[in-house]
C-alpha cells in the first residue's frame, strides 16, 4: 500500500523535434491538492493526458492508484483537459445523463445535485450551444466530479469564469478535497495555486521541478 495516488517515473514523450516530457519523475500524494504551474507549451497538458491514459509515453511509466497506466487505463479519474466537448442541441442535464449512462454509477438525482453544486440550474431546458463560456466550464466541472472520482485532473479549470465563479469553484474544490478526493490542477492564476495547493511543481521545456 502506498500513500501516492500518482507516481510518474522517468516519463518521456517526444513529438518530432520537440520533447514535451523530458524524464519527468514526481509523486502526488493521496488526499492533497497539487498544483502545476508553467507557461503554455511547458508540458503540463501532455503530462495530464499521459496520467489519464490518453497519450502513450515513449519511455518511463505512470502508476495511478497502484495500477500502471500503460497496461490499465485509470477508471476513477474526473478530468478537465482543454475545452469540454458537449452536444450543443441538448441541455446540460441531458448531456451529463448521456455521459453517466456509460458507467451507470449514478442516478438522475445525483446528476441534478452535481449541476446545482457548480451553480447551474439542473431543470433548465436551455441547449448547451446557447451557454456562455463560463456556463460551459461549470458544466465541464460538473462532468468531472459527478461520479465522485478518487482523482481529479483539472487543466486550467477557472478559464472563462468571472470573479464570483472563480471563488465559488475554489470553495467547491476545497470541499471535494476534504471529502478525500486527490486533485492535481494547473492554473495561470497564482491566486488559485496559493489558495488551493499544498504542493507546487513548475514545468518548463518538458522538465518538472518540485518547488514546495
């Protein structure tokens, strides 16, 4: 039994002449909120995709909840990576209900409760195509958390949110962490990292340095 939710061991990923991950090794402890900072193109999103099993490493390995990602794609991860993809002609509730039908882990009431948690109306018939950017991101957060995952991977989760929305989501992430969910997030906003994270790593040119 290990205290680590995620173990990244000498992870390397190249795209032609670009080394997106350069022998990255880091452990993320269970039950904490971990932050990753770095400019665009530093490797944060590639690392997140590799942790989620969306991108195969050239060398090295990643272990999530004691299972190797390359042989067993993680099943208990909630994630926001890049723009969430929804069906524009459906309501928020119907989009999440469709996604929830894949695993069949949660009820309609649980979906509605999650939509309320992120500050949206679960009974609204409004099509997602009519949502503002902030509403789409709130719905993306609802999608990530609705099945109560052990691990949340959040790549710039505050994008598109106004000041009040940012404060609301920070409180939600703190609440989820208190309930035992491990969170790894990236943010361009130092305030997010300072308010939420117990450990902070910086990525630059595919390398990762733990700074606190």
